[in-house]
């Protein structure tokens, strides 16, 4: 049958042109409906841009697809923005809708940066998924470009793949890795931790392979709400791994902060430590013992010295047995309480194990070192911990107050029955600092309303009321 016969047999209500589309017409029709990329905002109140057109512009001009005003940037940065600052173009190769290159062209006087590298006026760079775009200065990060096809090839469970676009890797550890993800609706940023399940070669069923136990625990963890506890968004259990989607903390781990600074000032250490103690107190009141407190599990909201600190991986230890956690999750028992080592992870112990870990964390914050020596050939690391074999060398603690050292000693008491409790930690003289609590209140009031609590007022009230409740209880006990 020839082309003429095809046209003659068409119904009267259908145009022959709609069937006999040219290649370019077919391509244009597909392009009009496909979301090929997203500009996901790093700074609020920038808006998410769903990209379906071939060209997008950003600048001060109202004609730009993304028009920057004082609502998005402070006036000092807005003044150095060009009317058209940059242009993103999608260009097809061989007219194939599945084969396209995305590039960003710098149109500005003061520069556009991709991954903190300046492009240069009139120059172009190929834009790839997860590239970070900055304006005028590398620090003025505004968007992450996400290709809609980049995340489709990963092996995420369908439940997660339908909700999140996977971005760059944030870190990794013995149990898996952490990546930044964006929600496909709203482009909110989260951190997703992937914990690979252990193999069943031993014939024993590992707790991570018990879906009922995992889901029961999820209900408990999702119910936790405290401004100093990282918010759990969801947990998805698959055959190979457990995926935990968490609130994203921009400042990274306390471990990295200590490593980069050498040690923290006493004022900075106190600010962070106080928030961690509030979080642990809340967890204990909720019936949860963390059991894996260490600087890697304390996350900071910003790079500033005055920053929110939040405890993460809370309750994860309840999904694994203590012995496995010590070997796999901790890597080294540097922060593990003596009573856990005495019982090789099998015996019973109380939430006092968290207080010991807090003592080691504070020691590390103030000195930039850990209290026990892995290289000591005369006494093993485990024996050092079980005997409380540590000291305060002047080279590391000459600048530290006696009150801070006293608190560390009380927390790092080998006998858990004589060890200070979490409530008593908050009442210790070193933390009786009105300026400290005022600073934390100010931090919480600036915290995003979507984080953890319904409003900044309720967050402030929670911390203040908790502190007052602890004081009242302690006085009644006395």
C-alpha cells in the first residue's frame, strides 16, 4: 500500500499531517512534554525549575526564565548580577531525543561558577548531573543541576526511585555510604544512608534481614521529634540493603570539624556538647539508648562556630546486636563503654553507656585527641578502656578549664553505677551558662520551620521547658 492510499483511508476527523509527522515534528512534540532536567535550589527562596524547553536563562531581567530579585539574594550580591547571568541549553545530537548535550554559557560580567570553577564570559561548559552552580563568587551557590535520566539507572527500590533523585556522595563508612538526594516533588534535599545487609553464610538470621523488626523500629524512630536529633524521613527495606532517608546537615560531621581544626575552643565545644546532651537526654526519655555515639554521628548545620548540632544514627543500634555493632559499625571500640567490653556485647547494661561515650567525645573536642592509645604495646586498647587508663596531658589540656576536665572524669568513670547520669551532666557547673542557652535559643529560632518542629517558638519552648524540667527533677531528687 502506498502513501496516497494511507491518506485516503483516514477518518474525516483526523488530519493526514498528524500521522505523517516529519522527524523534526515528532522530536518537537516529544520535547514539549519531557522533563529532561531540574534546577534544585541550594538557597531558599530560590524555586525549583522543571526543565522542558531547550533554553533557560537566569539573571536580573524580568525576561529571564529565572528572574533574580531581592527576594532571592541580598542586595550586595544582587548588585553584581547581570541582566542575563547565564544560559543553559539542551542541544540534540543527530536529532535523537535520547542523545543530547546540556551546556551552560556564562553571560555575566562577574562570573558564573560550576563546581566552584569560573567559566568566563562568553564561554561554555558541559553541564552534568549534580553540578553545583554559583553566581559571582564560588560561595554564592544557588542551584544543583539534576538530570532526570541520571538517577534512573541506579538500583534503588522502586519506592525510593519514584520519590528521590540521587545526587552526589557525601561520605562512606563500614556499613555503607551516604548520598544527597532530592525529592522529585518540591526538590527538598535529604541525606540517604545505604546500609548493606550482611550475608547469611553463617546460617543465622541477621537482624537487618528481619523486615518486621525493622518496620516496628521505624515507627518508633519516625515518632521522635527534637531540635537536636536528626529527623528521620523514612526507611525502606530491600533484599540487599536498608535505605534511611534523613534530614540533611550542611556542616558535616563533628569528626571532620575536629580533624580540620586540630581541636575546638572550649566555648565552641561547650555549645556543641550541650546540644548533644539535650538530644541524648531526650532519647533516653524515649526509651532509646544510642550505643554508638561518636563524633562521626554528630552532625553540624553549618561551617560556623555557632551552629546547630544534631545526633544521628539514633536507634540504629536496636536493629543490630551489640557485638556486631562493635565490630562493624564502630570499627574501633574507642567510644564504647567498659561494661560493653566486659560482657563482649552480650551482657546487660544500661543507657549509662551513652554517658561514657559523651565523655570520650568531649575529651576529643577539647584536645583534638582520643583518651586511649591504640599503639600502646604494654596494654591493649580494650584493657585501657576497662581499667579507665587515661590522663590529661598538659600539652593537650593546658588551656582547658578544671570544670570541663571534672565533667569528663565524671562521665568516664568505669563503674556505671558511680558514673554521672545524663540529667546530672546537664546540671554540671560547666554547663551552667546562661549565655550558652541564649545562643542555642537564637540558633533554634533561625532554624528552618520545616526541620523537626512545627515552629521556631515550639522548638525554643521545648529546649527551655526540658531544661527547667530537668532542674526541677534534680532538686526533688536531692
